């Protein structure tokens, strides 16, 4: 079953609000085994919203809209659904009375516009809102379904789980799940990972995809099956092959982040970590402290004191050093503007058992270098803890 998601709101197009709803809904649909080929964002314009719904209905079995069902004049999702289906608008009188009583208790005055949250296209089912006042909408049109849920995330999530997903299951008439396993790798570039896993990307079920985030490559293995157990069985041999090809650069899976692995390694040994950070401006220590402050001994954001060893584990991050290569010279012998933007950062991890130093070269401006160096620092700590544990 194909479900298309339409996020409604001009504020999304302008970047005033991050469109987290589309991502959350996409993940939830995938968990249930529903296919999603398109996600669309459209502003608060009736004609464009109608066109977006009609296009979605032409290529999907169901359309799920989030946003645009509030009380103001620019909340147009209900009207757009009614126009697409050729229906008039009606009002759920019982829900309108409930809204009126609720508003009167809270503020004493009832603005008539708030009652728009009780309006529905004729023949539609109103979906209860566990965390708000606006009714959701479920409307069948020519054998396909349109659903409208709030744009407020806490209201959207409750309505998706409590109302929309059960209806989609009934409409689909078949039980299936789409289950994914995410492997996390650090130490190889995106292109090298693509080379090593080349033919695995041709697989359809399970499918293999990857993305890179701040030097870490995530390899997602997804399988569609009748149940999670069967999906696991499909994923297992592919995961085994990927791990065999990539080796020790695969450091975790699913919710295992570098921070959680660092914290776990420190906790098992009863150690604490301290950081002395120039290039990273305290970001390594902050990420560890946010994960578990009990294993964090503190940070110094300054040049490292001589012989600094402030905890059982100490990471020292030096300054960002410009690439010494000035670039080629022009015909007159004068240096040209450097063609490279590489920066060097030296890091040292000291534990009760060993000291390890490494120099990294990162491309880009100082902000990008800080981001990459933070990830590298966390991984150096992780690797040092693994080595000490062997």
C-alpha cells in the first residue's frame, strides 16, 4: 500500500519551522510496512493544496496531510479535501459545543473562528484529538483515502498512532512490516564504503542504502516481511556480509552511538574522562556529559597544560593549524591564493595503560573542522577504551 505525505504550511516553505512531522510520519509508515514514494510540502494556498492532493491521489492509495486544520483563516486543509471530493463542509455540532465549553472555561470568551476546528467535509469521519481541540479527518474518495492530522507534533503523533494507523491497516487488509537495521561506521569515506558494498546496493529485499553525517557513514538494511522475526532473518546475512567487508570500522548498530559506547566503556572500568580542547571548543566533553554526566570529570577550553592528565582518561585536542602548503605560484613567482583549505588537528588520548596520538586533516572552514574534530575525538576515546579492554 502506497501512502503519500503532504505537509501543509507556508512557514515550512520559509524555513521558519523545521518539517519534523514529515520525517516522523515517514518513519511510522515504514514501521508498518507501507510504501512512501513521495513527500510534498505545500503552503497555505487553497488552489495549490487542492492540486497537491489530486496529484497525490493519482499515484498513491492514501494521502496523509499534516497541518492546516486549526482555527484560523489560513488553515485550509479541510476545505481542500472537500473540494477534491466535491463535498460541502459540515460541522460536528457535538464537538463544536465541546470546544465552546472548553474555551469559555479557559478564557471566558468564545471567538467563532475556533469552532472551525469542528468542521468536516460532508461524509467524513472526525478523528478524536487526544491532545488538542481540532478534529482530524478521514475521508474516502473514489476508493482512496485522505487523512488530515494536526501540525502540532504531540497532537499529530497521538492521532497517527491511535486513529490513522489502525485504519490504514484495515484498508491494506494485509499484515506486513518494514524493519531496518542501521550499522554505523567511522574511518572510511563515503566513496570507499560505496566501493566495498557495490553490488549489495542492487538488492531489493533487503535493500541497502547509506548516508554520511559528520564523518560517520550509516548503512541502513531494510527488509519487508510478514513480521519482524522474518525481517530479522532476511537482514542477518546481509549485515554479516557488510561487517565482513568493512571490518572494524563498523563500530555500532541502531541506537549505539559513539557517545553511548564511550560512556559504556568508561562505566565498565569505573573511569572518568576529562578533555582539554582548543579546536573543538569543549564539544567533545559536552557530548559525553549530555549522555552521562557521572563519567565526566570536566573540560578545559584552552591550550593543554604541561603533562595534563585530569582524569583516568584524558583527551587533549590541539589548535586548528592551517595547511602549510601555500599553493602554486603564478608566473611572476608570487604565491597564489591557496587552492586547498585543509586544517590539521592533533589529538592525544591518555589512559592508565597507554597514550595514543594522531594528527587529522580536515577540509573546510573552522566550523566544519570543529564538527569533524569533535567526532574524531570521541572515536579516539572509544578506540582507546576498546584497546584497554582487550
